[in-house]
């Protein structure tokens, strides 16, 4: 295993928690990423990457230290220095940072992690925001606790066979109100017409960028309770991107019937 050490400054507690989770997940990969901590017992390795939060003046001051001159610099925010190796807009999308690191350090022959990232998985992303900063839940109306949420499902997949398979699994789980869309355009029309409890989006859509559709699903109001992403991509970066895009789980095709059954039973 190749280990790359990342020295970072700045960032909020939630961003640092997400970064730590990315580091932890990379331990199953051929190239693992770790936070560089000189105070750790027996730590002798030098950092390979310097990660700076451009919105933190303390972090920018750290950048000026001479020992950082030879490190590859990843800058998050506006007004990056000219020698920055990679620049990302804030708020940072850690999956994009990971893709940049893998492109530089991962060998071309490395095998992608095949495990799916699911809420029930102990290696799942567990990014937790402070309750004071969590404004993602819509405010409830007085007495709405007695209202039963709709259990309607939207399947978005270009493959008719895959839609039929999912419909059968949904029926077995007691979910019978199902709409289907073979294109992203059809899905957008349905999303603006009905309220859904669960939406599944396949990354094989060709009429539009499926990630744009996933973003639209995540921003739908009232909020959709559950979002699954499916696809054939084996890369674990895809799972990370799905999670950071609002999905609960990335399911790699062919779908595992046992995993799918467990997930559906929880909704």
C-alpha cells in the first residue's frame, strides 16, 4: 500500500469530519491518504500535500512558512496563489479532491474498491453537522406529526429490464405506487408533478448529466426522504460523490438482492 500524507489548515469541524471519513475509507484502497500529524508517536514521514482553506487567515499564514514551499498545494476558496497545484471552490466537494489525488498518486493498474457505500455499512460516510447549523429539514406545520408521508416511488433508469426488476423488489417490500422514467427529462416532469418518498437515479442516463438530476432531486421541496443512486461504475469515488450529492447509498449493478431488500425494509 502507498500512503500519502496530507497536511491541512483551516476548515470547519464538519468539513474536517468529512475529510477524516475520506481518509478512513481510503484505507481499503491501494493508495491510502492520512492526515499528517507530527505529534503522533513514531511519525517520521514528511507530508506530500498541503491543503489550505483560503477563507481562513490563520491557514493562509501557515502557507507562508518556508517548509511548505516544496509541497503540492491544494487551495480551497477564492484568490488562489499562482503556484497552487489544484484549486477547488468552497464549500469543498471532497470526492473531487479525492479524484485529483488519485489521478496523481494512484497507479493506473490499481483496482477500485468494489464495496458499496450504504447507510447500513459501518464504513459509510457519517458526516454530522451541528444541530445549530443543520437547516436542511423543512419546518413542520402544527399537528403534521399525524400525517402519514406518501410512499410513492420514482424509478429513473434507461433500462426497462432494470426498472422492472426494481419494481418487483419494491412490490415485495410493500411499495406499490411506482412511477417510471426512462430519461432525465421525464423524471424532471414527474418530480414537478408528484411528491415522492423514494427516488432511484441510474448513472446510465444519456439525455442529461445524471448528477444534475441527482442535484435536482436533493433540492426538491418538500424534501424527498430517500434517494438511491445506481450504476455500473466500480470506483469508490462514485460512491463518495453520490453520498456528498445527497444520496443515501450507491448501489453498483448488478444489484445485490440481499442488500436491496435490507435497504427497502428500512424505509
